[in-house]
C-alpha cells in the first residue's frame, strides 16, 4: 500500500456510504474495543495519559509531551484535528509518523475495518480508525508513554478504551451541547468519564460548577485529584507578539522564569496544568529534572495558536472554533493590539456554536469577512455573515477561503490586524498559502451582508 492509498482509505471513512452507524452510547466503545482486539490490543501495551476538556487540551498535551521528551523519555503524542498533514495527529518525540510507517499501519488495519462493515456495530469511523492507528504505532515503537488528546466528550470517546495512568482535564465549557448536554454540569460529567477508580487526576482551574462535578466524580471513583491552581503559582513577566516569559512555582520546585513561544494568558494556564501533570507522573515512574520544563517549553512548536505570521499588517492565525477558545483569542487580541483596527476572516464547521463564537469576536472587528472552510460539514458563509452582522458594521461574504484572505489583506493598512480564525480546516489551508507565497492584493468580488 502506498502512502496516497493509505490516506485515501482513511479519508474515505468520512463518507459512510450507507454503512450502519451507532448513536452516542456504549456501542461506540464496544466497536472501538472490537477493532483494537483484532489488532492485538495495542492500547493495553502502552502506558497512557488521557487529556480531555473543551479548550487547551491539545496545547496541554503537547506541552506535557515536550517536557517528558526533554527529560529523556520516548513519548507518543496523538492530537486532533490536524492543520495540513494527517500525520500531525501521530508523532513520537515531536517527529511525525513517516509516510511509509503510516501506510504500513493502514495496510495492517484495513482488513479488520472492512470485516467489521457487515457486523452489528458497523464500520469504524474515521476518528476511531485514527485513534487505533495511533495506539498501534505507539505499541509497535514501544514508547514509554502515550499522551492522547480526547475528542468529543470523554466517556464514550474512542481514546477512552485505554486505562490511563493519569487523566487530565483542561478547562471545561459549553460545546457540542446537542450531544454532551445543555448544562455545564452534564458536559463536565461526560468529560470526567476518563477518570478511573483509584486513578490520578489533574485538572486545570475550572468554573465552580465544573469543578464541583470533577470533585464529585473523583470522590465516587476514589480517585486522587490535583487542581493546578491549588498547587502551582504562576505570573506573566512580559509578552511579545511571538511568546511570553513567566514565573512558575510548584509545591516542591521553583522553576524560575520560563520562556513559552505561545501567546495568551490561557497558555499559562495550560503550561501550569502540564507541569502539574508532569509532577504527578514523576511519582509513577517518570521522574524529570527542573531543566526539562525550561527546555520543553522553549522548544515547543505549536502553530496557529494565536500565531502572528506577519507584522505589517499583523496577520494572526488561530484555530479557535468554540466559544471558550474564541473567548481566549479575544482576550489575547485586546492585550496584544489595543486600539488597532481589526479585519476578521472567519469560517466555521456546522457542528460548532457559531452564534456564541461570533458574538465574542465580531464586535472587535471593523470588517468581518465570512468564508467557508473545506470540510464535509461546513457552515455556509452566508449563515455566519448573518450572525456577524449583529455585531459589526461591515460584513462581507466571500465563500472562497483564499479569496477571503486576499480581500482582508487588501483592506488592511500597515498598522492594522488581520485575524483568521474559526476552524482548523480554514486556518490550516490559508496558513500554508500565506507562508509559501504572498497573496494577491487584488480585491476579489464579494457579497455584502446587511
């Protein structure tokens, strides 16, 4: 099997083709367990950390992986979704799975996936197969630890077939309410489904209602809970468009002044949570030295997280796609660019809360350009523009994502800020184009919304 064949098979799973599907219930985990059993249960051969939450879980996972890698460990990291290259989802010690290795893993899994098509639980999904590929690859390379970013929810997510030695919960807020529930308590309980009896749990600072649920689940499971802001102290020293320095102290170590090549106060919360997790893991056979935190943070490469790729005009890329992450973006923009004119390019997937997200960021913009990401379930640009028109005086509809960015750059003066956000699928595509070649300054034709 070639690499292209492998990708075609994996992406083909996005089109179900009439294959039977299951609802949001325990059959999801049963199907995942069946698939992994056919592969020899690779998830049982890897020590695992699960990271769930609404925002910050990818950043926290990559920070923890980077710390442990700096401490000399071989660390598998699974994150989702990818920006541009599917292989970004599966990496060991910051190195993406090689094309030939991915093809080998897909060739191994394909007959098992196809054999399940006619079974009662149906064909495994794209997401389930991606998680299975990660577990299979990490087991084949005998990693010391696999850090797995949880997808939707937690309790019924494909990653939750593992028996984690540590469960990490990043900030929980409202998202996927049609599946996870309409209250913060119900959403938190779903995400806390990654907590195990007598397990170890690290939580980011949470809203009071969410923290109460986490404590309740931990008590019921007799799990040990560490809340990051109860054991860690941190404070920003200074910040630039490309990173920040901050001080960090734990219960037994003073890490001093650290450099983090990511911007936004929320990333300091993620950093403190990652170090709290590393501290807990040190008691489970993964000791680390203080310098590993410094080295791990300084070496981070985590693109499109409030990433400033140009300065005149400033061009900011961020994969924020739910109200919590959009809110973090808003706070960062207000801190980094006070008083600057903002032109917003936004495109979202239909399954995310575009109304709440738009209400948070559109008021900052003088002009909003609504576009459409390349996705199987995109939100039409017209629907997004109609919502943005409630908050911004000038709203344009340009469905083509590249033309939308060209239009924003044509409107921007040297001191202005172009912000591109709303979806991994939008930001990943335009980031590559912006970095590889300057876009045209010719203004494309647009449709103006009221």
